[in-house]
């Protein structure tokens, strides 16, 4: 585990997003970093495709909200 210094405004955005997404601030920042890293490594993939890929690797199926 390490310490990462981020801008106060970005920390506040992570705090707000973490409340909506039911994650800790650290988990929200880690999620954003992971998605960003995957987006850079896969520049032709859309966000939804990246999330679907991660769900498939975790063997978790997304729930259909319409159901």
C-alpha cells in the first residue's frame, strides 16, 4: 500500500462519487485509476466494454435494470 497525493478538488469529486457508488473514497479512486489504466491500454474500447470485460474476468454478470 502506498500514499498518493491528489488535488483537493479531485479528492472532493472522489468523495462525492464514492457516496453515490457506495464505495469508500479509496475504493472510488482505485476504481477510477483501474478504469483509466485499462482505457489507456485499450484505446478502442468503450467504457461499457471495459466494464463488461472486467465483470467477465470476475465471473460476475451485470443485472439488467429493465427486468
